[in-house]
């Protein structure tokens, strides 16, 4: 069912599946609407914010789709489609001990710079996962919690990402996840492959802020950790940042803020009605030449539960 909205919107009512109660958090993409948050840059790398709906062609597995939502960030932030839902995952494991101070400074400076989110979820993770959720009027005390964090224990990075994505699966608006970590994982129950599947099923844009951690540069462990962070950023349409000194932080935050203020949210109803659980590739083309677009690579279609087998009648 559609409901018209004043201006240049047509918004489709979104019905998302609830998070699974299984030990591994699992959720599905919206059964009706597919949202794509994207960033557009020109040939010189500058952000482009003056495009109209007719400038975009969205394809799913090569087939053009009809837009139901077009929401440029230049519109009022009160629009539900543009409201910012911010997640911050903060690695407090032993491997982050030497980078903890810079990581804390990174998180605090980022929160100082970014506009207040409608919904903020702060997750500290080492062996355990500790979640705090704040609305726009209840975000006091966050800085103190970050600065008081201590570094110890194993790392449940994959579990922490899975928990965040499952918690926000039904939340409307733009979902932006910033992860302060070295990319290491030593104790998660969720596998990297399961995390990738969850990222594909989510419309969250992920920005890992990657620190060296305890790894020596160029080692297989360091390469594997950073490859994982790059993979989830690419799947979601985000970017990886790798600060080595405090002086680099301001530029990182400004890059993220600039992207958030110039993003577009596109929504369409897939022309493929099958609930087969298969991956569907999304491509976005621009009619204006010389522009580059970054967005999530696709999503996993919903999958219907198998029908129960009929019980034997007992008759011979």
C-alpha cells in the first residue's frame, strides 16, 4: 500500500521481518521496499548534491526498477527517510590497548562534530557486548562512557556487528554505522560469511575507522583484519579510514559529515516477487556524464519458510 507525501515523494509502507531469536542474529530485507543510500562524486572527487530523481536509473540484476522514493539530503532532515540513525561500535579488547587513547579521541571528536542523531546506539565490545541506546534528547554522558573505557579481553567484533544490524533492522531512516576497531576477532560465534550476509540484507552504510592494533603491518593477520573491514564497507556503500595520528581525525570526520549531508535515498519495489533468499545485485546509473556513484552492492531477497510436510493419515 502506498501513501502519497507532499513534494516529490511517494513513500511505500515498509514491513520488515523481526530479528530471529536464534543464537546467531538474523534478519531479512524489507519484504516490499528496497532502500539504497548512495553518494555521488564528480570527476575531481567533489560531492554532487543537485541531482533529481530523473537523473538516476536503478537496476536489479540488470532490470530497471521504478523509483518509489527519492530523498536527497538537501531536503529537510525531518523527513523520515533522511533521519539519521547512528551506530558506534567501540572496540575495547586487549588488541586495541596501544590504540585505545587515539580511538577514544576519535569517537569523542566524531560525536562532537556530527549533528545529533535521532537514534544513537553505542556498543562497547571485547569478549562481551554492552549496548546503550539514546534518543536525540538523551545523549548526555556519552563522552564520559567512552573516555572511561578500558582495554581488556578477547574480541567479538563479528558478533557486535551482527547485534547492531539486527537491532536496527526495522528502524526507518538512514542507518550509519561507524566502527572503531583494528578488525581483529578472536571469540565471535558469528562467522565473517554470516556478517557479510547480514550486511547485504541491511541498508546500513558502514564506515570502519581502522587502527593498526597489535598486528605488525603487512602480516597475514593485519591483512586479513583490514580485508574484512574493506569488504563490509564495500558491501554497504561505505568507506574505510585508517588514522595513524590525531591530526588526521578532523579530515576523517569532515569526510563522513560531507557524505551524510549530500547523500540520496532511493527506494523501489522489486519486480521480482520470488522469496528465494538469493542475492540480487543493485546497480545505479547516472544520466549526467562524468559522475561516480557509491552504494551497497545488493541485498539478499527474503526467503519463505518451507511448508510443513503433511502428517501421515495412519490409514493403510
